[in-house]
C-alpha cells in the first residue's frame, strides 16, 4: 500500500503535465475502447455465425422440401395411374391381334400426358405376352422389381414409408452410354393392386425423376460449398461439386466429411429414404470477418492516433503556457519583473492568469521602485543631516573659536 502511495505521489507531483494527460487518455479512453471493441468483435462474429448458420439451415430445409415435393409429385402421378381401371383392363386383356392392341394403346395414351415437369420417364411393365413393347408399355417375363429387365451394376430398392407396394429405386445401368446423366436413375415404382379382379397378369408403373432438375434445385443457392443427395446406402444420386452426376454411383462417408473441419448439415427425406447433405465452410465467415476486423482495426487505430494527437496538442499548449507562468514566477522571484502577456490575445483561464501575473509583476516592480526611492531619499536626508552635524562640529574646533574660548 505504501508503494502505491509513493507511485501515486510521484505521478501527481513529479510527472510532467503532458505525460499525465497522455496517461489519463490511455487509461480512461484507450483501454475501455479496446475492451469494448474486443467484446464487440467477439459478439458480432458469434452473431454473424449464428445468423449464417440459421440461413444455411433454412436454405437446406427449402431444398429438402423442394426435392420431397418432386418425389411426392412422382408418387401422386403413379398413384393416379395405378387407380385407373381402364388401364387395368388394357394391360390385363389377352389380345389376339396386334392391331386391336395398337388401337387400344393409341386411344389410351394419346389423351394422357405422362411427362409432367420434373419427370424423365413414365413406363408401365407387365408380363402379358400378348402386348407389344412401346414408349409407355414394356412387357417382360421376369417382373423382378430390382432389375425390370435392365442390366444394372448398382441398384438399391426399398419401400416408401407409410406406403404399400410403393418403392424407391436408385440405380445405374451399365448398358447406357458412358458419361451420360440418364445412366443414373431415381425411380418411384408402384405395383398395381387397386383392382383385385384384374389379376391375370402382373402390372406395375415406374416413374423416373429427372436428376438434372434435382441438380438445378441444388444450384439455386450458392451458400454451400457442396450439396449431396444420397440414397439409403449413402450412394450419391446428385451433387453440386466433387462427385460426378453421371456414370457409376459413388458412396460417401459423412463422418469422414465432417472430420474435415467443415460443417456438414443433413436433412432426411424420411418418407423416401433419401438424405440431403449440405457442406458449409464456416471458415469463410471467419475470413470475411477477418477482413472486416482488419479494416476496423486500421480505422480504430487512425481514430485513436487522431484523438491522441488532439490530446497532445491541447496538453502541449497547456504545458507550454504553464511553463511560461512558472518561468515568469521564477524571474519575479529573482527580481526580474518581466511581462509575458503584453502581446497575448488569449481569453481563456491561462490568458487571464498571464495578464494577472503581468499586472502583479508591474505592481510589485512599482512598489519596490517606490520603496527604493523612499529609501534613497531617506538615506540622502540622513547623509545631509549628518553632513550638517559634521560641519557644526567642525566649526566648533575652528582655531578662532578655540582662541576666543581661551580668553
């Protein structure tokens, strides 16, 4: 405690005024400003990250809903056809002549739009041997849902949640032209079982979703470094970057991607067994904020230097004028009654003090001069008195005076 008092005494009584002002500026303004700016930057960065995280989550939710709506549209389309009794009759009928089937085919499918938006292909399958293959109908002897008469190097088939006889199939067909996007398919398959009386042959409908349209949905936002739609085996169906959207399907490892230090968000299309991943680089926020922080730092530094310069100018002016007053006081103490404010036009407290010091110096000089003259006159008078006395005494010792005294 004694040491603190000594330091305080040294500061208040031994440190120059300018240094005191700069010290007070640093303690009273600079330190709180730095603390405030630090807290502000931390809170701002945290707030920006929270807002960006909320934004990317909303964007991922939006893409998930759009993809789910496309699949729901495909499911609704095949449900509409799976409840069409005329279609059941056409596919279950035994045709003796090809012409009869072609007439029925033309009547049935010329009035029906089977290719709405987002749908690549709609195809009916049956094991009815009396039918002919066409654009919309395919007869196959093996009604295996996984292959449907195709040669596939990858296939994943599973039931749609809360649906009976409705399946999701992701597959890649090796016989397609290499490098084309349609070699990879995302299909909704439904077995016809609505009208039980038409059971002479097996029937089903397959609706392929246009994968390029799913990719276009993912491309609507540029928030994510990558977006990946996978099936239940984490095989890539479509992706923004890093993975091909055509050719052989690739399996991803979400845990490995998450370990890369980037934020991996996921949304499950639970009814359809698909998962949409969004890969977001949180460091991009830090980089952008770092740039803003550097700009703010230089701006704050310039402001502090400007404020410090202003403090130094004001404190220097005060210090110079105080030093001038101190010098004048020392000169007066030594008997040199100088005047400092004769040419000064200052109207502040220091100007008033300087003028007061000048008046005091002049009055002291006048009083001292008056006293000095009085003392000189008194000394002159005393000298003249003493001189008169001396002359009187001298006259007393005159020889004539002594002779007369002897007589």
